[in-house]
C-alpha cells in the first residue's frame, strides 16, 4: 500500500465517471476515500469494488463537503490528493506520482496540477481555460477547505507551493453533453454565487486567500475576483465574454468552444447578476445601502478600467479585421461592427448631402462630392474613442442600469449624428490643401468632449446626489 499519499473523492451519482477515475489511479496502490452525498445509482458499489472507504454526508456546497472529508476520513499518509469524480489522472501525472517521495519535498506544503477541461468532447484550449492550475495535492493536516467560498471549492495551504505544469488531470463531465443538465446544474450554482456576492457586499463574508496578481494561481484568482466585484452588474458578463473570446482567443476553440464560452462567461454570469438584484430587492433597502460601498474612488477606478478596455478593444478588433498578419476573415466578414459603422456614416452623410442639393456618392471608405473633392473615413474618423469615453462614464456611474440605457442609446446616436454633420461640413467647406493650426479631428474632439461634458453634468445633476456612502447601482 502506498504510504506517501491518499486520494479523497467527492461523489453524487457518478457511476458514469467514477470507474474511469479509479481505473486511472488503481496502479498507484494508494488509499482511496470517497465522500458521497446520497447517490441513488451504483456509485457506492463501484467505490467499494475498487476498495475505497465510503462515508455519507448531506451536500450543502463543495467547500463544506471537502471540509467534512478532510476532518472525518482516517488518513494516515503525509499527503492527500483531492479529486472530483469527473476528473482522471493522465499517464504523465501518474509517472510523477509513482516517483513521489515525501522526503524529496521538504518545505513544500502544496502542489498545483494542470487541468485540461473538456466540453462535449472538445478540449477547451483557449479563452483562459488552459493552462489552469488547481491545488490538488497537499500535506494532510496543513491544507484545509476554504469555507469563505460558496461554490468555488479551494484548498488553503499555508507555506510554499509548487506547480507541476506537465502534471495534467483531465476533467470531462459526460453528463454535461446533455445541455439541459448543464443549464440545470449552473442554475443551482448561480444561486450559490449570487448569495455569496451579496454577503460580500454586506461584509458578512470575506476572502481567505490574499489577493495578489503576481502571486500563486489562487492569489491571482482572488485578485481577479476583487476586480470582478467592482465592475457594474449586467455589463461585466459582456465584458468578460468579449475578453475571453477575443483577447484570450476563445474564438479559436471552434463552434463547441464558442458555445461553452458564451454559456460559461456570459449566460451564467448574467443569471448571477439578475439573482443578485432579486436578492437585494427582497432585503431591507436601508440595510443594503448602509453596507454596500460606493465612492468616487470606486467610480474613477471602474471608469478608467472600462474606458481602457473599450478603447483598446476597438483598436484590437480593427487590427484583426484589417488585412495584415493577424487578419481574421470570419470576424471581418460576419461581425465587423467597425465596417458597419463606417458604412452607416458614409451612407448617411451622402444622403444628407444629396438632400441639400450636392451630388454625393460613396464607396467602402470614401465620400465624393461633385465639385468639392473626396474625404476618406479612416479609423480615427469613426468616433469610437469618444464613444468609449461616454460609455465608460455612464456605465461606471452609480445609477441603476434601468435609468442609464436610454441615455446611453441617445448619447451614442447623438455623437454619431454630430459626426455625420462634421463629414457634411468637411465635404463642403474644409480646404483640404490649406494649412491648418488644428486638424479637423482635433477640432471635432474638442467640441464633442465639451458637449459630452455639459450633457453629463446635467445628467449627473439630475440625479439626487453623488453620496459616497450610497450605492444606486
């Protein structure tokens, strides 16, 4: 019997997965402990057939279940490995474990494994899902379950940890091949996540792991969660989906991968945000206001993050939809909102010029006015930087989203109407050969930012107050 480490596995109706996992670790000859939460299929019989010790405990959430397992199984080895039933140990990781000796890891208290996640038979290789390091192996009695999490089960290990980048575990829930199962499962999870986030707003729940972007994988996750909690609800699911699809290249995961990223990054988190609002509406409004922090500092931080994200995403998208080294034909031909906006501006400007009696025609980039020459709509002409600023300000400002959306739509339409008037004025009056102290881009930006500032001033003033202790988000 292996005296270096033991396995702990949590199960509930896992007859389809458990044999696969137990077979992958069978040759390691390590003690196996299975904590079940009331399976009605053959899970327990399969576990006992493989020689595992089985205990039962009603399921509350994953952190509580792991806490019970670590406190109630008679583990005699110095190390334990905690696995989910839908995971398996790869041959490469198995070889590492076969050579593992406690004395070779003096001063180390935890080891991260590298997970490959599968959805409907496809490895989700992009979108931030690979590599993902999970702390699965740790010294028994040193590591403990993080009960400050409601759904994301995490083992806390004080002291030094290391990462086995080639120590892969495979995770594939075959039951999730039925999309109804996936949706029902994540609907339950969304309840847990929504409850947890509300409790964090009320300062009832805190983070155990110290947030640190350059720290361990769990410390980085804690840092990213803090950032996530600061972003405005209903906006953050879309931002996250865009980030995973384009910045983390989730679009390269193909049709199945795109479905996964949409469901996991957007749908699931949108449902969480809706449930958070439902919970807040059911609670005492005065208690919610007293405990949820909103301040000018938070507003500025969120505004800057949103503005930088929107501004540079537009530049990034323009780059991959323009012919060059990183050209993406699918996006350029099917989702090219920059090209759509340019076409709308050119078409509208030509229509207005013709209405005023000027002969105007246009192609993909140029607006030609008879007797007045041609103007070309380059990227800087489209007003996307101004729109990014306007969107970021309004989304970051602590008002309920219901009071923002009409202002957002009206503001964007207003900006582009002013842009069309600029093109009409340029086409008729701008001397293209003359020397100008300020170019028309600078003049337009100055004017439009002044108009936006005045508009935002009255929009904010229309609000009751900007109280640093009051949240209206």
